[in-house]
């Protein structure tokens, strides 16, 4: 099914865009009378995650959106964990306190099922300039509901890949395979460990959290042949595939990882890699931008390889921060005007001109990767990022069928609690406080409870 969509070359790109347009056309519905009404007032309240690219958006909005449209935008920016709680609380009550919020592909389908999000299809139909067919197909699919309608528009997208120090590898006589396996990565980490002062062989997230350690760990589980749940919601955390992956991950980070790995998440590993204290880092493709930014000590020294595999052809994750419109908003047309601008090709051009093309919120549009300015700025990592996103398939992330969509997570809201619990147990194993097998036995009991809840529905 995916072969024709992901074919390389000009003809392949045409096929991909046509396929995406076909999917989009099937999603579109007629405009509702409510959408035809003018906004009741020219102001919006937007809740968003406080990452750097979102904060840049906040700075650019008054001059480049409000001045043109007359729509005032009141932003509330929160750290990720606080944001998720606030969005869930407000959208569940449909209080209308916020018109728009940043949500990820983890929440989108569940929020849509609960009726908390307004479908966007009617706006897309009318707003031809938005170019929905230009949104990369894996991203489109991840932001659609079970009913096939579009419920969110992406701000940026990412997958995961392996970053490594080309100069360190060269000095040690090491070569990164074109498509590395985790076994090969472990051997390379052993060789590179201690190559420089305080340099570890690899950096991996060990900080507890379903969106921290559990994310890269789950991609390792997938490619080792494991899964959190089988298609019938039977918990599989003590099965060989999951157990082998967890043991491998814990051993690798303990033996050749960074200092105090149980305290390192994405931000910690980014600092470690940027400061030259790790020879490799497996994590989000979004990490490449800061590593290659002007002033980075490692700019030009990093190589990029696909996410390591064992039993699968690919193993990179798929994630996007996107704009969701609360169903109860009283000004849907104004909300769409902001969302479509913030996700548009025009906004990417604005960031390129005002801030720099290496800071463009990329990873969501086909056309971004063809822009000469972006290709130049992202020359070190742009192609690797595009390939990683294009190969990500949330419907088939492993070797067996799954009960939900998702690559680095299980797509149900209760996974936040389960992922936190399991990662806490395995982080304790990294610290040497318990064995991996003991951590997984405890974790399996919690997973069984969640599985039973869904199996009996």
C-alpha cells in the first residue's frame, strides 16, 4: 500500500501528492451553517506548548497576522506536562476558555472520538490556498479521526534517527552502517566510549515519563519484535520481544551511556551531544536543528543515520505538535484563519526570512523539503529527516498487529499513566535499584489492568 506513495524521485513525489490529495478529498465535507457565520469578535485565546518554535510564533503574530487580519491573539504558553493537563481539562468541559490549543497526534484521535474537537474539513474545502494535499501523508493520517475527518493541522512534524560524531568516528577508524542495527550501534558505542574527555559512547533517554524514556524505548521494543499489547489487548511486557529490548536498552545506557542517565531526557541529551560529551545520540529529528545552528560547538561535525533496527525495516517514530480547534468555540472562522496561517507555507517563509531557515517548523509539508533555502540551511539533516518521517507508519510499527495507532506510544489516554509507571520502573533498573525482569513483572501487572479495561469494552 505504501510503496507507491514513498517512491523516490520526481515521479514518486507526484504520486505521493496525488495520493495525499485523494485521501484529503475523501475527508472533506460540506460547510455547516455555523461555519458560515462571521466571528462574534476579533480575538482568540490560544493555549500552546512553550517550545522555542512556538515562542517564535508568538513574537511574529502581532506584526504579521493581527495587523493583516485584525484578529487579536492572546497566547498562554505552558510546559508540556502542564499543557496536556490544561488542554484535557478545558476541552473535556467544553468551557470555551481557549479557542485553539496545541495537541499532538497522541491526543487527536481520542479527542475527536469524545467530540471535543471541531472537524476542519469544511474550512479546508473553502481555503484552497492552504494546500492540504501538501501535508505529508503520515502526518495527515495521524491527525485524522476514525471517521476519516481532519481534526488538527500540524505546526511541525518529526521522526527519530541516530546522530553521531563524524570526526570521532573518523579518528577511531569507525564507520556508521548505512542502515545500522541496534547490535551494531552497541558495538560502536563500546568503541567510542571514552574517546574524548568525559565522552560517552551514546546518549539515550533514561528520565522517567511516557514522553521521555518510554518513547525511544518503545521504538526499540517494536524492532526487537515486542509490543505493549497484542491486537486483543493482552499485555505483553514480559514476552521475549519486550523483555529483550528493555534489557538491551538498560544495559546499553548503563555500560556506555551518559553520566546519570536516569536524569536525562530529550533536553539533557541535547545538551550532552551539543557539548561534545557523547559520540552518538538516538532521538528526535528535531534535535538536528540546534546541533547545526550557528554557534553550536558541534555544527558540521554530526552525521545522521536511520533509526536502528533489528527485526523491522524501519523503526523511527512519528510525532507532531498540531493545532486543534475546541468544538465549543464561538468564532471558528477566526480560529481557522489563525491555524491555517500558523501551519502554512507562507508562515514557513516568514520564519526563514525573519529568523533563519534552519528554524523553520518543518517536517509537515512536502514542499518544504524542496525549497532551496531550506535545503541549504538543513543540508546536513533535511534529507534524513524527510526519509524518517516518510517511512514512519503508525498502523504497522512492529511485527504484529496492534489494537491502536501509534509508534512510540499506545494510542489511548491511559497510556500516559502506564508509560510513566513502566519508565519509572526501568529507570530504577538503570540506577541499579532493581533488575529489568523485576521491573517488567511489576509493569506487566499494571498493563494487565489497562488491557482488561479495553478488552471488556
